[in-house]
C-alpha cells in the first residue's frame, strides 16, 4: 500500500501533468514540465517532499490556499491539491536553470576558477586615512588658494575704481542667447567670456566693479580644477557678480525681481555670530490679497537670509488653529527653509515647527509665545547667539498698555542673555486699508527701539540697546526688500575662510559646498568672494574606494556633526533635491553610547577609539582636514573570521591576462562609433543597441579620478585609447587613467561574449529576455545586446547587484521596474560569481567577484506561475508571487494597463492575506527603520528565507 507521502506525490504529479500539458502547447517553452523529473528523483531518494521540519507555517499557508479556492473538501481536493513547497521547488529549478543556461554562470565560473588566485593583503586603516586625507587636504588647499587670489583681485579692483562711476551691469537674465553654450561641468548653458550680475529689486548700486576686470580674475582658475562650478563676488549692498555668466530665470520681469542665490552664504560669511530668529506672522493679513502677497515676499526674504548656523521659529497668529510638530526652534538647514518657504506660499503651515493660536490673540500674547520658544531652546546654551524677534503683518498694538506688556516680555528675555537682542516690526498696509489704520503704528516703532523707560518697564541689562527696524510698508511700494545690515545688526565678518554645509545648486541641479571669504577696504567690509565646489569631487575617494575590503569604510563630517558623505547616504550626484543634512549620531549608532568619543571625534584634530555595538566592535580613526571644519573618519568593523571571509572580495591580482583581448568587444558609446559600424546599430526603444557584440562599460569606480571622468566629454579618441589598453596583450600601451586591475577584470569576462550571442540566437526564451549583463566589484560591466549606458551609472550600487551580493550562490529575483530604455516593466534575475578556486568547489562564504544578471518581461514571470498552478486560470482565483520583504513580484493585476506596478506591497494589494500572515508567528517579522532620505520612520516587514533555492529581493535599493 502506498504511503501518505507517495499518495501525495502521485496526486501532485498528476496535477502538474494535467495542468501543464493538457491542451497547452506553449508550456514547453517555460520548462515547467522538465521539473517533474526532480519530483521523481526526490521520491526515489526517499527524501520527504513535505517534512515535519518545515514547521507549522507551511501547513497554514496550504490551509489558506485551500480557503481561497473553496471551503468544500471535494472541490479543494480537485483544485487545491497543490503543495506550495513543491511549486516553489519547480519555480526555483526553473530560475536556477535559467541562470545556468541563459547567463552561463557555470561557464564563466569555470573560466575564473582556471586563473591563479591571490589573496588581498591586509589593509592598514591608518594608511588609508593618511592617503585619502592628503588628497582631500590638497584639494581644499587649492580652493583656499583660489579664494585668496580672488579676494586680492576684488580688493585691488575696488580700490582702483572706488572714486570712479559705477561699471556697466550685465543682468544674468538678459545674457544674449548666442553667447551661451552647454558645458557639462556646469550642467547649464553658460558663457565663459563674461560675468553677469544679479541686483536686488529697488537697489541703486553706488559702485560696481567693471565686468571685464572680474572676468579676467575669475577665468584664470577655470581650467585648473574641474570641480569648481561658480565663482562670485557679492557686495555689501547685495550686488551679485557671478562667473561664468548664465541665463537665470528670476521672474516675469528681470529688473524688478529679486534672487536669493548665494544669499545664505553671504550672510554666514559676513555675520560671524549665529542667530536665533522667531518670526511672528499676522495670519489675519491673508484676508487682503495685496497684504498677503507682501507678507509672502518679505517672509521668504527673511528665510533666505538664514545660514546653517542659525535657528528659526515661527509664531502664527492665524484665523484658525494650525497643526505643529514641536513648539521649539529648528535648525535653519535646507529642509527647514524649504518647509518654511512652502508655508509662506499659501500662508498655511506645512511640515514645519510652528507655534500657533487663533486670531483672538493680542500682539502681547504672540510676543510672549515667541519668547517662550527662545527660552525653551537650551541645547546650545554655551554658544553665544544673537537673538531676533521679527513681527510681520497688518495689526499693531491697540494701546499703550499692550505696548508695555510687549516690552515687559522682551525685557525679561533680553536681560537673560549677553548677546544682541534685536526686535524688528514691519507693518504692511494697502491703499484700500489706509483709511482703517490708526496712529498705533507708533507703538510698533517703540517696540522695535525697545523704549523701556517711556512705558515704565524695568530693564536690568547693562549692555547698550541695539534698535531694530520699524517699517510701515505700502504694498504698492516698488521694493519690499530690506538692506542686509539693517536687519541683523552690524556686520562682524572675520578674515578667515568660511566653508558651508552641502546645499543645492539651482543651476546645475547638483549638491555643492561653498568656500567664501570677506573682502575689506580700509577696514570696512565691502562684500565676499566665493566659489562653489561639486561635493562629488570631495566624495570620490569615499564613494569609490580603491580597496575592496567591505569591513572598512569612510565618511566625511562637518565639525557641527552634520554628515557630508557616508555610505548609508545616496551618492551626492543622485541627490536631485536639497542634500540630506543628518547628524552623524543617526548613522553611527556606537557614537550615541559614548559622549566622550563623540566629542573627541568632532573637536580633536586627530585620534582613534574603539566602541562596541550590538556585539560587534568598531574601530574609528580620524583627522581634521587642515584649514577646514571637515573631519575625515575611517571605520573598521570587527567581525568573526567567517563573516570576514564571506564578505571579502577579490582584487585585481586574482584575475590574470590568461584570456586574450577581443576586437569584437565594443565600448558602450555606440553613438560615437565611426560610420563603418553604423550598419550594425539600431535604435531600440530609446537607445542605440547592437546585436553583433557585447559592449564594455566602465563605471566611475574604474577610473583613477572618478570625478574628472564624470565631468569630461567622452570622445572617439578617448574610447579608442581605453579599448587599445584593455586589448593590449603586450602590456606596452600606457594606462589611459584606469585603476589597477581593470584590464584583468575585462579579460576575465570575455569568455561569456560568444556564449550570450549564441543563446540569443538559439534560446527559446529569447523573446522574453531583454538584456544579459555582468559586472565586477571594480566597476567593469559587459552587456548584451550592446547598448549605451549613463556615464554616472554605478552597477555596484544598484539593486540587482546589492541583493545578489548579499545572497551569494542563490538566484535573486528583483521586483518589477521600468526599463530605462523604454521596454516597459521588467524583472531582473541575478546570480553571483566567486573568486576563483583551482578545485572549483565553492561555498557561500567564498569572496564574490562579480554578479551576472538578465532582464525578463513581467508577463513571462506571471506565465510561469500560471503554468505551474493551473488553478490560477479559474474564475475567482488569482495567484501572485512576493519576495521576502513582502513586495509583489507577479500579480494578475499587473497585466492590466494603467495599474501601478513598481513598489507594490502585500499589505496594499492583498491586505487580508497580510493580516492573516501577521497573526501567525514566524511568518512575518516586523521592524522599524529610519529613512535617511525622507527623514521619516518607516515600518518594514520581512518574511523568513524562502524554502527553495531561489530567493528574491527589493529592486532599487543599492548595497
């Protein structure tokens, strides 16, 4: 009598046979039928197809599947007699066969195994710190030299033209079109023949340095450093002179519109003392459109004057209650300023820290709330910061008594601090509201001048009072912009060089840091000179390390604790909005446990310490870069020997020149090929491709100077030099600027070229496979069919690479994503290659050297599921496949036009199943993680590792 196992097996085999072969001639193309042999082999070997060790979780999944197809036992026996583990094994076998047959995993692994293997020497973390530190200091020193040179030029030109009439203005928005040409390094159309000017509206400059003189001073530095973007001089009056000239869109009228470009850099350089500022906004002003627009203009202007050293708070006297996050001051970083700018547009609170109340508040209550915000900010009591209260709106104190209450509140706060305490009051009215206004605006002037004695208010502070501005502005005034110095007291610029935190360059769209210094004439500050540097240049040694050790990484941090570069953050070139300003303690958890270590890192010139976190030891070594507020730190993680061996990667020496070069390999820039190759190219969707050869792509990591490669224009001559070098068997051709080992990595991948071409012509899956590709850990990538790649693409930080790297030896399927070439939604199947071994026996802890991958169509994967589970074709039943993080890989709804496909989660598409799984222990693990990009807390669910050999991962998350 057959056992229960045998009965189950026979019923499952009959089910698969019926569903795969009965009236379905296309099923042979999927290869599902071939997997029946695997089931036979399992039974003959006496292995349990469904063992008790599979845990009760498998029982629950099967019960849930039966519930989906019906509650009647007979109907369930007919349709639901399919065990999910067997289906998983069938799909796993198919994907395993796909990677072996279509990608040539075994072929390429054998080729690598035949090459001699050399272990990477131990890397000295102190040696890396010194090497990278010396390079960064050299770059920073060159920037400071340029700033010093420009400062001397400006001061000399200012002295020479001090008594002359002002020079000619060249507004940036009026640069003639014929003068502009696109230059890659600037990311815009520019003219390197002249400077251009940005003049605040309503300002009549008394003196402007002639454009031709500044042009010659700035132009001499352009060719010296590819990372320098913009050089500029901003006068104390606010006239902004910038090189190279570019077309700036500032509004409908070029002359009457103001532009806040580099204004925060100007303020942080000119005003040496940080500020705490609270804006008191009269929300009732929104009832009159003209006044509302004026409040918006002036409010945005105040926000643009804040630097990263400042803090900001807002008190909202609105007509209705508004939500707020925390009643405290916020750092005036780019995110806060962006939220405040958004707040001012409709005069409604966005996601910004705003204290709010109803319109019934009197001004005295609003000022009291503002002082409470200042009192509550105790995080940096030892740091002297100037404090400002700025009132902006329509209302004024209604009586002398209310004025006295306001001054009493101000006096109490001013007496507690030793720094400047300034109050500005700006009352706005329109012609329509003039008749309703009273002389009570005089009260606002008394508040701004802090006239304590006039109202019998006790003031115990010994320091002199610095009177603020008290303005009454008509909305019909030609200018609502106020002078810098009048708002924040006298300038106290130092003679030192100022380095900013990363900020977004609105012209090139890339993150930059600004280096600036004040200029003087007879001890009077006349303005600042500055230059913007692409942060990618500083980050290249950290983002593209020369060492392949994965237990060593570096980061760059500002002395304030804000991170500039860290492996947990996106590459700077991929930050298309404002750069993320995050504290180092959020990324380096061990630092939270040791205040002394954290303080030493941010304050000492150099040092080292070791900390333990989650049972693992981390060694930190750091050095402050000379003349700057930046600290370079390297970290070495202490791991067990097995973990180290599992994550250790190869170096260039483990791949030799055993394979000869190939003249059939093409560089990926097919658009630059000579006409002799034109007959082999075709325009496929949105890019050039060729089916005649593989193409070679070298990521920035493959170059000695990654940033120089990114900003340089590739030419036919440059790509010919690269190809001549990698194909040179004599080793006589000079290296054209590639890192050590790149040629060897290219040679190691060549055996797969002809194999892929043959499979593309003969495989029955060719209609479903778009591209085959392989990438090494050094940034070498081969693709078939050959195609053009983006110059800044980094395969080592892509989803398909990272998740395959994390799961060595397994087949990894990434969720659907849009093909960049326009082929629609595809999935990526990937597999790792190990460092070579002469015996060819590999373990998942062996070092990984490369990842192979192919893109398949979304419809093909769903057809695999339907062919494996015939019940999926029946009405009322739908089958889907998800990954171990709960993201959907295949679903019948994905085949419906217009349905969202990317990033779809089980909790969104199958909420009932998700709820059921959450109610069973062991199926789903719930965790909470922080998104450093969005600065939000997110819940993350993951499933236990899949039973069969194939595992899946989330597309789009780099390693």
